[in-house]
């Protein structure tokens, strides 16, 4: 039967979700459909409350039905992936089924590390525990580790998906590494259990669906490597598109240390007669890097180049040794060694090439010693050539216009300059009446923030604001140390009257739900709280931002980008630092108004928002809240909002998924079932690293920090943990720590 028109499909979907149609949502849906039909790229700024997920999901489904190919949706955060797969798409599918004649299908596609490897469970790969202990890690949790692995084996016999997210409660990263492999370690089609592989089954299922949901990094790697992992598609929708450049940059940032070379040699072991030489090459690299000063390297010193050449050449020799004999396939141990040695060889070669757009810098930490890192100064041409080629791309976010124009974002993704593909920009606005719903308050009487943490005056300001608001406060801080310090001081001042939660004390999802349930509660944090936190209703009526989130002046990538723009006659500060800050501020301020009936205040405790020469640019990047510097008026408004606030909104719990990302139940809103907890000494979500117990949220925070380019010194300050604990955890997670920082 002929497909109903787009407007009818959108109306059915909105009705199915219990919503009302919004002009901006309809405009966006029509623009997406037009871009797909005309094969022209589209940038859409859709303010909070527009309903942008439906505005692109419905045209995506329509295209899939018309073209017989899936549409791919890529997001930056796990929270949005979960929202699409667990909430939006099931309801859209139910609503559109009567109109389309069949139920639209969808799937969630992830990287290989997110799935249990059956071959590894059968003993097809070497036990990684020896390697982990070889890093000098405390083995206090060895008994629990065994219990977790036993539980994983039992779960693997019953799970339909093999997806780590389906294991509730979870296990430590240390345990998960015992049952999973990376893409480079996987035996692929040569694996004896390939027919049963959870990854292959998930990707096979995804090949036949209408909408595929994935993340920016997976999409980028797939694009750069020739789309080998995602099914053939001609429409890509990038949500949270303001994060795309950072995510792409993170996927192609490499590092090299002497210890990393030594670990690769150890994995090769007796399989290579050149393993000892590779060990020596790693020791030489570590030695020659010791006297090198931290910071960007504008040229590779001769001694470093010699050591890198030896690493590269010796790694090549080891790779030759590791090749299977003619007619034989590589076993798990050989494949793991080949992956580690190949990474060492490729990273050394890349640094030696000194590519025109690559930035090379050295950082050091107490445990790993000197670390060489290399990242692209710009990914614009790479994104242009690999992401925008041969398909229509729709990019959307609530914050794509910075300073009132799309130019800044478009330039970073290759949509400006000679040879740029055609594109359209559209701001569909927001259904909210921002000037009536929210106040933007700048504490202009406070001195500009220093580098020594919050001043006494700032802390007094926070206390007064929180008391006036009756709690209900989301505090966004420039570092974990700042958030933790403010939380500790506010707990002492506010007592039990206004409980203060702090990021890192539990999983973000748990903290956010607790914050949303209790209006007297405050939640302080950084990084992940600046975006993606969605707490509509009366539980969040005050957002505090402690300072303008500039990148650090000594960030190698930021400084390199600024200098390059300045050499071309541009304003490096405005193009890099101010643009970065504007984006973060817009995201942070956007946490306040999530619904048409939300009311509240965003309080900026940085007087530079009014006095600096760039203040106007930052202000134009924010939602059009009603501006003021009148403290007494703001305190009075918060008190009145507290007195008249309705009860908090109900808090939804996570949902179960099946192999293709649909609900494993009847589609009803059921709480996620919790498996019986095995008898373990501590929470099954924890892993002990250098004496510190890491929970899932800290792991996610560490991944985000690495993606954002925080230097180890910043992470030490950020987490207030010893460097060795952070480095050990990063190595467990397979996270590459990079120089640089998000915040000034």
C-alpha cells in the first residue's frame, strides 16, 4: 500500500507518545525529509522541548520503507541511545504499524568490547589476569574476580544478546576483560564459534532493520575503515552533533610509552625470536623520553626519532614472527599479541611521519612515565571526505548556532571552504517562552574566579541561592575537585535540610534519579552533568555554573588550533577557546528548562560573563533567558518558586532490551528486573584498582575525560586520586589518556 504522507506519520507518532504537535518539530521533520529526498546535508538546531528525536526518527523510518535501506542514528551519550532504543522507537514503531502495514524495526549496534566473547569463555584466548597483575595492580579483589567470572559464564549460557548492559547488577571491568575481546584481537571469520558469536548475530540482525542506533565513535571508525561494520545505508543522522568533532578526534588519537612497547613484547613472548629486542626498544624509548620537556613537540628530537625508529622496525620484525605458518590460522594468543604489536608499530610510525595536521606532545605521570601522544589538529577534511561522502547527513543538537551562526560548527566538520559539500542550516527554535520561564543571573559583584578554587564569596553565594531555592539545585563545576569541595562545604553549612549529592559517589543515573525524586536535594558535578541530564519539573529550579569553561591555555590541541587560525589571519581565541566555552555554557544552561511549565534560574558565578570583551558572544549562544545582575530579585524569585512548586514528576526506570534493541517484554513500562546478587564482598559493580573502588559512573567519567582530552595531572585533580589508580583503571578500560583539559 502507498506510504501515508510524512505529516500523518508524525501526527501518529506524537499521539502515540502522548504528546502534542509542535511547529518546530513539524518544520524539522519536513526539513529532514526534504534533505533526504534532495540528498543535501542539513544542520538543524532544535531547542529543548522541540521533540527532535521524533522529528528525525519518523522521516528515518519513512526513508527506510521507501528505499529498502536502514537509516543510521548516531548519538554521543549512552543516555540518548537508551532513550531512543528503550522509549522512543518502541512507541514510534507501535504508533506507525497501523499506517505502514508492518511494525518498523530497529537495533542498537555497539563496539565488540561491549559483548561477551564465547570463544574466550571456552579458553580460546590467554587469561588477561597475568597481564593485569603485571601492571603492579593491587590484587585485593582476586576472590571476587573469580566469582564475577563464574557469574559471567552462567549468564552467557542464558543471555540472548551477550550485551554487557543486560547484566544487572554489573561486574567489574577487570572481570569483563576476561570474557571480551577488542576488534583487533577478534579472530573474525576464522573463529570456531563465529556462527554463535553475539557480535555477529547482533550485526546480522541490524542488517535487516529500518533504524540502526549507534554512537559517534563507532560510526566514525566504520566510516574511516570503509563501513565494514554498519550495513549499507545512505542516510546518517547525527544527534548531539556538537560533540562530533571531539568524539572523532578521540578515535584517531594515539599514544606510545616505553611500558606499552614492553607489554606488547611480553604478549609476543616465545612466539617471536625478536620479542627481547622489542623489550629493549621499549626501554630505550622510555629512557630517551625522560629528559624531554612536557608540552607540544614542534619537531621530533633526534634521540627520540632514533628510539621510535627502533620500536617501529623491531615491531615489524615481531609481526613477521607472529604470522601463522602457511595453512594455519592464528589462535587467540597469537592474535592478541599481533594486535598489541601492530598498535605499537603503527603509533611509532605515525609519530615519525610528522604529518602536516598532526600535533605531537609529551606528557608524563608518576606511574607510566613520559607518554608521547599524537592527534589531528583538525578533523574537518577527514569528516568531509569520510562522513559526508556518499550519503545524506543530518546533524542536530540544541546547540549548533554559536554566537548566532552555524559557521563555527560547520567549519569544524568540513562544511566550509573550497570543495565543501552543499548544506542548509535551520533553527527551528523552541516551544518554550524562555524570557518568561527562566532568569539568567550573573553575579557581577563577585571577583573573577581564580585558579585556587571557589572563593569564600562564591561559596556564600551558593549557600544563599540554594537556601532560597529550597534545594532543587544542579551545580555544574569546572572540575571534580571544585564540585567535591563545594559539596563538602555545603553539606557542613546546610546539614540535613538540603542533602547534597556529588558526582562520583554513585552512578550518574542513580544520582540523577535520586535528585529528581527529592526536591530538597542538590546534585553537584562536572563533565557529564553539563549535558544529557534531563530533570524536568520542580526538582531542578536552579542551575549554578561556577565559571566560564574555557580550555586550558596549555592544551596542546587547543593552542595548536588557535595558532593555526591566527596564522591565517583569524582570531584564534574566539574560534577555539570562546567557541568551546560557548558550547559548554549553552549545554549547561539548557539543563534548566526541559518542559513548557518549568521555571527557574541559571546563576553564573563568573563576572566575566558581563565584563569581558567576549561576553556578548557567550550571551548570544545561550537560550534567551531574562537577564539580570540583581541578586535580591533573584533570591526572591527562587523563594517564590519554592513556595509554589508542584510535586516532582515521576521518575522512569531503565528498560530491558532484546537482541535488536526492542523491549524484551510486552512493551509496557515495567521496571528493569534485577538479577539475584551473588555473594560477593562488595558491590558487583566495583573493581579495586590501587586500593580505590571504582564504580560504573567513575568509569564513564574517566572515558568522557579521556575523550575530552584531560591530562593525567588534571585527572588527579579531577578525581582527587593517586595517578597510579587512575592510570591502572584507564589501562583496564582500554582508555587512552591524553594531554589537555576541558576547563580553565
